[in-house]
C-alpha cells in the first residue's frame, strides 16, 4: 500500500493528491499543530538547556563536565519515564588545554597581547613558548609557492576569512576550515615551527574560535592555535607595516590516552516494529571553554524534547524511537562511530536518523541524504511544514554523528536552522545559554518531533 | 509589452517561462547577486546602526535624540552623495516620561519592588503615586462582567499573555496589545484609578515594555503603565495568595504641546520617470529608554543602504527612488501621515513603498498590500529570492508609516524577517545595538534593494 501510494504520488507531483492522502494531510496537520503547541506552550527544552549549559557547563570529551552531562541527560530521560534509558560505552579521544595560552605580536619595541586558543588535538609549545617571524598566507598553494627557504623556522599565519557573501554560512565555513584542520601540517611540511589560523567566523571580535585539527602522517607535529579575528586583523596590519614582525605564543595542551565515556540513549518502544529504529540526536560534548549552548546543547535537548512530546501526546510509535546524545563529536567522532557499529552488530535496523547540530536557531529546513525516492517522499511533506516557516526539505546533509549509519542504508536528515548567527558563537566562549532564543530552540524541537512522527507513521519505502 | 508578459505568465503559472522572461531572470539573478555581495562584503548599514544607536541613542519624538537622529541620517545620505537630501517638516506628539517610575507589590507586610514603565501617552500619577487594591483580568469582557462595584477605586491589572503558540509573533502581539492600547480607558469606565498591563513579550524577564496607549473620548484619564513579565507573574501570584494585595506606583510623565520635527528623505533621481516614486523606509524615532536598534534603527539604515547599493552598482533607476526616515511612528504616526499628505498635494505618484519595521532579523518574505494582479506580478519574482532564504511573498501587511500612501493607490510592501526574537526587545531597554546581527541586518537591506530594483525595472502594472 505504501509503495503504491508513493509511486502514484510521484507520478502526479504538483497535482491534487488522492483522497486518502488528503485525509492524512488533515490528520497530520492537526497532529503537527499539537506538537508545536506542546513545544511552545509547555516545552521543557529551554530549562534543560539552562541546566546543561550553566550547571553542567563545558563538557569536552574525557572531562568531568562530559561525565556530568552523561548523568544529567540520563536522569532527564529517566525523569520523563522513557521506556528504556541506557548508556553505551565509548572510548573517546582525550585532549586537554592545560593552562591558558599566551600570545603577542612583537613589532619592534611594541608588544600587543592577542587572544588565541590552542586547536583541539594540537601539541603544546615548548615550555616558555615559541617566538618567530611570521609568514601570512591565505591558501596552501600560496604557502607551497613560497618554498621551504622562506617558511623554515617561521610561524605560518593562515588568514583567509570565511567568505561573507555566502548566504549559507556553512558554505563559507567549508571554504575556510581546511586552514584550521590541515594548516599545521601543511606549514610543518615547509619547515614552519608553529601555525596560527584566523578564527572561523565572519564577525570581527575578540573570541578565539577553537576546533579540531589533525596532523598528517609523516609531517612534523607543530603547535597550532586559532587567533581571534580582531587579532588576525592586527597581526596582518603589523606585518604589512613591518615584515620583521614576530609572533610569540605559548600553549600547554596535551593529548592524553583515550578515556572511557558514553553515548546516552533513551527509547520509546515501537508497537508494531520494535526492532526497527528511528534516531534523533545531537552531541553532548562541547569545547572546554564554551557552554556549548548552540553547539550542541541545543541539539541534545531538542532530541529529548522531540521524543518527550510524542510521548506526552500519547503517540504510539510503530518503530522504536531513540533520542541519542552522542559523545566526542568535536574531536574524535567516536560516539557516532560506536553507535553505528553497535547498531550493525546488534542488527538494529535504522530507518532514519535526524540530527540537530547547526545551532538552536529558527528552523528553515531539513537536509536529506537518501535515495531519490526516499527524498521525494519526504519532500511531499513540505506543505505540512510551511505553516511553521520550514520551506526547504532537501538541501544540505544529514550530520556528522549520524553519518556512519549510512553504511546500513539509513536515511539521514539534518535539521537546518537559519545559519546567519551560528559562526558568531561556534567553538567560542560566547556560545552561552543567553545566546539561545527560547522560541527558536522550541521550534527546532517541534520540527524534529514532526519529522520523527511522519517518518514513523509512513516509513520511507 | 509588460502587460502582455504578465497576462501570459499568469496563464501558465508553474510552467516554463517564455524565453524573454528567462533572459530577464538570468540578468536579474546576476544583478541581485551583486546587490547581496555589496551588502554582505562592503555593507555600511551595520556601522550606521552602531552610530545611530550608541552615539545618537534613544530618540523619542520631540527629544534631543530625535533631532540628532535627523541631523545624522541627513548627513549619512549627503555623505553618500544622494541626488537630493532634504527634511520634511512634521509636527509630532511630544510626550515625556519624566523621572523614573516607582512600583511595588504590597502584600501584608511584604513590599516587593517591580519594574514598570509608563505607557506612551499616559498621564502621571498624582505626586507621591497611587496605592490601591488590584483587580486582575485577562479580557475586557471579564472586566465588564465584574461590574463597577468591584472595580471602583482599584488598579486594574491586565494579565493576558501573548499566545506563545502563534508561530508569527506579530499575531500573538495583535491578540494581546488591546490591553496596552485601550486597557486604561476600559478600566476607567469601570471606575478604576490606574491600569497596569503585562508587557508585550513571550519572554519572562525584568524589562518593562512600553508602547503607546490612547484615552477613549469620555472616559476619565487614569495613569497607565506596563509591568515586566516577571513582575506580572509575581503580582498574579501575590493576588492568588492574598486578594487584599495592593499595588503602588508613581509615574511622572507629561503630555507637552506638539513639537516641530522632521522626516528625512534622500533621493536617487529617476531617469525616465523622475516624477514617479518608489519609497523605502523605516522610522527614526524610538522609545525614550531604548536605543531602538531593531525598532527601528534597523529599518532606517537598511533603507539608506538599499538606495546606496543601487547607486554604488551604477543602477540608473527609471523612477525616483527615495529612502525615507519617518518620524513619530511610535506615538503619533505623524511622519507617515505628513509624508502621504505631502505626496498627494505635490502630485508625487508613488508606485510602491517598502517598509522595514519588523526588526533587523533574517528576512523571510515581504508582505504585500495591492491589487491581485500587482500581488501576482511580485509573486512571480519569488524564484529570484529563494536563493536568499526568502520564500514568502504575500502574507502580512505593508507597514504603519507607508499605510497612508494607500489613498493614492500605492502598492505597500513590508519586509518580513523572522519574528521569533522581535518581542524579546520590542519597546524595551534591551533593544540595543548588540541585539542585532550584522549579517541578518545586511540580508534585510539586500532584500529591500532587490525588491526596489525589480519594482523599478518592471513597474507594477
């Protein structure tokens, strides 16, 4: 029946729907309206986020904060009487920042302190820091063309800004983030002794935005840090005025042995197909100096809220619905990988997974990764979302943590909120509870609950 | 030719466009992309807003701030070498708050200070304030049903919250704001001596949100104030615990004689039809304790920016394009009325007017007020806006200041940004520069410039 309906609908795309579908549309409209009412008038996500960000606080993988976040979200789902709440063991990468970084621009006699933050995964500088002349580049190509002669013994300063003309700021991020992720090794291959990357934001401010980096095999490991955009502007200006300008920085970070941690999972048992799953999730870890309100406390509380609302409305799911708090997204992806591996070994077939990791902003769409027919089926539901300001079902991807589920054919969906403010806060100390709008957060939770409901009700075949 | 094209397009709505239209679509796409690039990479609106909000500051009609804002925006447009920049005389309502209000809840021996703000247009309390028992109601109907016996000599407390389940917060506002605008007279008719209204926001916080109120003819004038939502919750709770709870407040506001002020207007002269106009505007006045960043500094700088960008791109308008800073929107509407009256008497035919007065948030659409064919013509341009996240051309109105132009058949358009956060700041002290996102502001300016361009190029016949 479902297959017939899909084929029929696709052949008449854009025309009137058959009577049975119209009936469903009405029932679905009414149910989705109830979901939104529950989120906006009796929502719990905002107060959960307040606790997670202000009481638990920063929660980098392996830290006490991360452990507390596991306990807290577990207790929230138990408190909501989910059918089953459990922890999944995950060995996480364990990197610590150590004492706060120091950095200054030295131009002749002038010394100017600037805000930097070691990149996640970076090594420390030698004790006392390093000081060297600076080579400013905007591309790897430009760096290579300079030749080792000019780069050797220096600090490479990657200063290509995110392109402000991209409407979707994630595209701007994608166009600049290689400097953070791979810059240090590119610089090291040319003989550099350190690497400084302009923070990944279009704003001009004093917050260094950290993020993960990786050392390429075979390249010497050199210390790598992010500098605030104002700091980057200053450094660039200083270099233009005086090419002999030096940069000094000291950082004390350390890569520790992998540590035990957990994904946190809460379930509503399916009534007809309890062995099939639909997951909705966000990641529980954050960077160490950030409350991780948008990234990704929002996604966590929205995921719990999506399942809570369906439960509160008395919805009896066909499949088992799971809220998943993934651990270690920021600097290891171990939670997502472990979750998919476990699902595979336990033969837990996941029809779909929905991730929220683009911030707690006004929802505008869902990215979809799946077969064309599955995508088309979801896109038929667009009309149900338009009253809630969601017009875009399709563009964009699923999400980092649910990505590994693709191996079992799971359809991946990513909540796509308005992207304009995300990088104002991303991986920075201002990603605080106050940066999240209650209504925007709640609308995201309601959108996720609605999508969860539709996929559970209609399947994706 | 234009008429033929419109008729043709409407008859084949949803199908492929004729070749000529496709060519235009391409050219328009390219030009609109240039507009957005100019706004996002070289925009000036954000720095103008910084100055207007932080250097000029609050600018209630008749105040020094308002006069400074006139001078500042005039100088900005002159600095951009608009073809003509001029002031239009407007006599504005002149209300002043005087010394800061005092208010407390008195329940037995317990006295609790709460934040209130006199409503614009209200009279003062007698010196020393007033103190009385409190009648809490949520509707006018409920108030009337109580009868004068129960209301006489008391303070009426209007405590109907904005409905959080409305997706468009302006609908929630529309459903609650009568309490602020007309509550005092409704209460006075029943013999009340004062009126306190819950602030118009869905948030729970400590900011009283002011706004205009009007005394009904024939009703006694009693002092009226807004109380913060946290204060309203406290008062309601106190009344439930002890119906004998009293409320005390003192306010020192004053209605002064009308004062001279100005609309500020900048023009780009039309090349083929200089006697026809398209206006784009916002209002320059704000409430007295607010920087008026979203309301409506944003609309002002976006309007100037829209015209500046077209000029910077070398666009030669057919019609004369005007950026208009309206004065006295908040408590009198005199600027909008004067502007329309002047246009009428000078026979300045306005094809269209575009207003931005819904905050500097991510744009999602334009409200359109016009004949069905005009609306349909504008809606054909939707595809051009979708890459910029704008999907909704049609729903919603034009705007308060451009409203009076309707008398001459002007098509009215209102920029419709995402509404979720607007009432977090509306008419409150936290409506500050920092509450505005640079990118969101700029996207609004670009949307307005794009609409201005399309209307100028194609007309609305």
